[in-house]
C-alpha cells in the first residue's frame, strides 16, 4: 500500500512540475493578468498540479491575443479569480505552519489553531489586501479593513474542507504528518483541492453581491510602433477599474444582518466539519 501511494505521488509531482513550467511560460508570454494573480496561480498549481492547470486553462488563459477581458467575463470565472487568491494565501499559510508546528509535537487541536491564525494572516495581509489595494487608491490598510469580512468567511469554508482531509488522511497514512515525507505534500495537495470545492460557493456569492472582485486583466503596454495604442489601453484599464469599483459599490445592497448571518453560518459549518472529523480522527488540546 505504501509503495502504491509513493508511486502515485511520484507520478503526480512529475505532472505537477510539467504543469508549473507550462503555467509560468504562459503567464509570461500569453495571458495578461496582475502580478498578485500570477503568484496565486503559481502557488495553486504547485499545490493542485494538473487539476489547477486545467482550471487555469478553462477560466483564465486567453485563447487568442487581446481576448482576455472577454474570456474572463463569465461570472463563474470571476468567482474562480476570487477563490484563487483566497486559496493561494490560506493554503500557503496552512501548509507552512503545519510544516513548522510538526516539529514542536503539540496536540493536533493546538496545531489547528496556529494553522488557522497564520493562514488567516497570510490570506488577509498578502493576497486579499494586495489584490484589492487598487480599488482603494493604494491605501493598503483600507484594503485590509475592507477585505477582512471576505477573508474570514472564505477562510472558514476553505478550512471546512481542508481540516477533515488533513486530519483523517494523516491518521491513516504513515509519514503523512512529517513535512520531510512526500506523503505530507500529497495530503496537503488533496486537502487544498477539497478546500477549493468547499470555498467556491461562498466566493461565487461574494462576487455576485459585489463584496469581492473576481478575475482581472492587466493589459500590457507595447513599445515601438505600437505605442499609439497606449492611450486606448489606459482607457481600457480605467474602464476595468471603474467596473471593479461599481461591483464593490453593489456590496451596499447586502444588509448588515445578512453579512452577520453569513459570517456566523461559515463558523457554524467549520465547527460542524470539526465535529464530524473528530469522530474519525480525535482532536485533542492536551497530551
């Protein structure tokens, strides 16, 4: 059994390496998107391999030059963009903290608390705030404050998928707790994919309500003979920004009561996932 898992993971990470090489090449040569989104795609493909690349091809990669804006216009693709930087930040925080706390030998309940806090901080201060800073005229701390709610509910739904996957598989697969073993990274890859599934609906809701922006373009400026198109490109960029601001203004249509209901509902779903998980993989806070 162990040899089968090792063989399967070896093939998986060979495919992941190939997917990552193609993704980086395509982001540099073909698809115009922002630097934060590029980093998010790279991280997500590292964690999810060819599955992440497949999502990229369906939702972000422009099929022809100068078609990116039209290609990503569908709401479900916008929701993928919203999901992406949540997953990139939260999964990165969870994986890094999980790899570190393993060496302290703490009860797994304490591990989960540390992982939740660190993942939330990475998701909020790096991927959420930096992704949205342009919407707030470069005011980073305003972006942090305005994206706090979105990060909280998205984080809860990602953890609702990742925690059961992590704890149950780490209990049944030898070596899966140890970040020096390939099994650990295999479990984290699968947990990230499950987290993407559980967090997608809430990100679709936030994009629909205008609480979050989705996929965005970053149309490059050309040099030489094509510099005459710079003005029109600036106009297009301004139009994209205006659309983003309009989407954010739609958030005012969501009542404070509805926001609180959604927030506490996600905490409730996270608590439910923890309870169900504890039936199969006990969660303890003392040795």
